[in-house]
C-alpha cells in the first residue's frame, strides 16, 4: 500500500509547533480559503522563477480580502510575532521574492477576478491574482491592453507586477507598471485596510514625456490602460 503524504496528521507533525498553532487558530477564526501544510503543496511552492529554493511551513489560499484580514490580524498578535508571511502571485520573480520558510499566502487561486472595466476612462479594477494575459484577453475586444510587456505574461499576476514594478520590452515607450497604477487597496499587518490613490499631477510627471496628458488626468498609451489593483 502506498503511504499518503498529504494526510493532516503527517503534514502537521513535520511543522514547527508555532506554525501548527497559528494555522489551527486561523481555521478556527473562520478562514474560508484552503490551508495546506501537506508535502505536495509545500514542495511545489518551494521554488519560483529564480535559482533559489526554500521549503515553506505551509501554504494558504485566501478566498477574499476578509481572509487576508484574518491572516494579518493574527500575525500582529504578540504570540505570533515569529510567524513569517510571504505573499505570492505567479512566482515569476527571478530573485526569490515569493520564497519563504514561513507561510506562503498565495492569492492566485481565488483572488483572480476582474472586478470592473471602465472603457470610457480606460481604467480597470482587478484583484491581485489576475494574470496579465487574462486581463489583456478581457480588454482586447475593447481595443485596450495593459502595457508592460513581460516574457512571463501568461502567469505573472498584476499584484506581483506592482510589487516588483515590472517593465519589460517597450517600457521606454509605454512606461513601467508604476506608470499605470491609479489606486491600491492594501491589507496591512494588523488587519488594517489602506487605500491609497495617486495624485494626478504627481503621477503625470512620472509618465514618459510622449505620454503625458494635455488635458484630463492621463492619456494612456494608445491603445492603453490605467489600472488599479485590489488585494
């Protein structure tokens, strides 16, 4: 008989007691996503697009921002100060940014919805786990696209692109990711939601000179898009 490697008992026995306690309390507090301390999940997310490898204690897949609030609120509590959290999107970073020996918080499984497309203003509101090619496929019928061009665009998420200020070919003409972000809704350690928006004049100055607006807020690269991302 082949032994099961993903049973809860075997998985939890291999974890630090602090992490076992944290995950058990997280589940008891109503976390609605998946909590995966099994070997398979941990092994898959022990690597990314870099040369590095770090084996996490567990992987959690939040279903929505309320789950992120539950995680970060717990992490701020004094008994949990040694718990390490690392956000992950598509794992396309080349410097090991999404790797950790703590808990991977993967937003790509559930938080991957395009919430709103405003064609008239060439703006879109998305969750952090939306993949760039997924977004551009939805925008193509409207003659729009999200400009930063990446070699990993079929798996890179918008949240990851924002965190690394992704650029790629064409960035001298179209700008980097930061040139196309209007607003961010971020969950901080402690569970606080921080909503930030760019001041139109300040953001306009960061755009390539050929793409600065002569009126209104911005002229996006034609065809183009100004994007906000929600965690």
